[in-house]
C-alpha cells in the first residue's frame, strides 16, 4: 500500500519550476536594489539653501537700508554660508554690515535670518534693485533680488 501512495506523487512541471525560479530571482533583485539605493543615499548628501523671503526697508533716522534675508537649508547635508555678495561683490566692499558674523552654519532643515545694513548713497538709492547672493563653503551660490524702497 505504501508503494501505491508514492506512485501517485508527481513532481512539478518544468514550466512551473521556471516561473517560481524567475519570481524568486526578481524579488531578490528588487531587495538588493533597495538596499544599494539606501547605501548610495548615505554617500550622496548635498547642500541646498533656499531663500524663502527677502525684503528691504529704509530707516530715515540713520539714513540706511536694511535688507532682511530668510534662508532655509533644504538639502540633505549641513551648509555653511561663508560670504554674502551684493551685486556680485562682497558685502563689505560697500561698507555694509551683517547682524551675524560669518561663517553661518545651518543644519539640515533649519532656518536663519541674515540682516544686512547698507548706508544710503551710490550705488544704493531708492528704487534700485540689489542682487543678494549667499555663497556657501561648498562653492554654491544662491541669489535673490530685492528692490530698495
């Protein structure tokens, strides 16, 4: 009787075996791809600063312009602002001052405010557009234009 039970058992067909083998191979390949993508993500961190808001005000009492810049680090690595450029030149070329000293470190996801005080007079007069460019230690520049009131 035991011979008869074994005689009725049959193996799986070669087609079904091939389908199962291909399915398992695809699942393993997808798992390895996700794993490798995770490892690659650790080594491909980047800095990206975003100027979320910028505006200028005129202080008639001290006769100077104040440019306020709100900046956020939206990258995946910490960023350091090492210079502020006004119309392509370093801010101190125009005897401008910052309320914070450089360099300014910015962790991932954090924001900060940079206030630039500029004396009125050439080339900064009412109605003139000023390009404010933040330069990072990574060599990137992030420009934004504001019009003086």
